[in-house]
């Protein structure tokens, strides 16, 4: 259990700032994920519009929540 989350949050933010973006590695990861999804039969979708109503309701709720600082 984290007792002082602000220290951990500050550490994570500094770690993210120091880490350099590796575009090639990111594309390789994306490509591998796409190939895995194809192998599992998840992509292409049989019915791309299936479930869009639920997604719309979730988006409506999320967008209606006031942002807190």
C-alpha cells in the first residue's frame, strides 16, 4: 500500500520526462499487437457497428463529468 502517493506520482512524472520517445520501437509494438489481434481473429470485426450504442452512452457520461484539478 502506498502511504505517500505524491512522492510516487512525482517520481513517475520525472521518469516519464527523462524517458525519450522511440518511434521505431513504438511502431514495432503496434505492429506486433495488430498481428496478434489478427491471429486471434479479433480484427477485422464481423460487425464494426456492433456495440456503438454502449460506446456512445459511455462517452456521454464521461464527457458530462466535470473535470477536477
